[in-house]
C-alpha cells in the first residue's frame, strides 16, 4: 500500500472513530451454528438481548412483516386473478431451500429474491411490481427466506455467475466517498472493533431482510448498502441496481455455509 493510500485509510478510519473492544467469543458453544471457518454471522456480535429477541418468534418484531407476507401469499392480484399460492402448492414451504441459492443467473441476468418476486408478479400474475422497500415486498421476501431458515447459504459463483461475482468483488474492494474507504476496510480489516457505539461485524448478508432497532422496522440488504455508502459520504445506488445485486452475490459467497437467519434482529 502506497504512502498516500495509507494516509487516506488512516484519515477515513479516524473519522469513523474506531476503538478497540473485546473480541467476540468465538468459542462459545451456543454460537457455533453461526460460525463457518473464519467467517461468522452478525449474530455473533449482537448483544445477548438482541439475540434473545431474534430467537423468539413471538418477540421478534420482524414477524409482523412475515405475517403480512402470509396474508399476501393467498391474496389474488393482477389481471389473471392469481396469487402466489396458485403456483406454489398453496404453501410457502414448497420454497424451502430456494433462498439459499440467490442471487442467481436467470435469462442472462443476475436476480435476487426480490427481483424474482416481481418477475412472478409481472409475468405470472400480470400485477404491478412492488417497490423494493415496501411492506409488501419486505413481507414476502422475509416469508420466502423464512422457509430456508437454518439452511446454509449456497450461491453459485462459477459459469455464468462468475462475471457478476467479479463485479461484486471489485465494488467490495474499491475505495469511494469522501472518506476514501471500501467495504473491505471495515468488514475485513476492522471487524470486531467499535465504530462510535457500534461493533463492526463481518458484513454478512445471511440475516436479511432484518429488523434493525435503529430503523424500527424491517429493511432489505440493499437499504443497508445505501446506508453504508452514505456513512462514508459516497453517493448510494438504487436498490435493486445491477451494482448492488452483484455486491449481494459477492457477499453471499463470503457467507457460504452460514445459516439463513431472516428475519434476523440487529442493532
């Protein structure tokens, strides 16, 4: 790393006010399901209170959106009067394991669970697409991912997916914004340290959509990307954009083997 780059990194991380803190207890038997090799879920760096909230489906506020997803599952919509249940055996459990494989390449393009939901609405139901951060989309996305809860992330990054993976990796490591930082600097070099009052995680995406106490609602992974970009004074991209979709694939590849947790709870 050149002198100017080292100086830029020092200034950027300094502005984020990084402080040392106690490292996560990776030997805790209760946390082993959330660790794969040298990678661990954000669940590991959550407070015990937050973990307890996530683990109890009755206390987990993300389930308010899951319930909304259930309502929408059997609700006919669009010009042909179909619902999700019309094509999926009437039960969301028919989608067990599906979320572990997204994003994936379809028709030459990379699609997320959210893209796929809107494709189904547009093509099979002839209904209007949902906005990315709408309660409808978040509820259905959480419901779909819930069917794979506890199953390991298993995205493909070879073949047609390889170029998208490379694009995501490039974004992850590219400096940007006034603070001249990349995702890599916080989530690989500095995970386990505090930024202001928050403990930096490894930036794993396996719990999204997640209920963030800061947001007081559930939110998508792409909303979190936008927040990170804003934190380093960088212009955010649109949710669902090719840039963020490629980044999602790269992050899911980093999380390979970690369990799907949605709807997780995070600070």
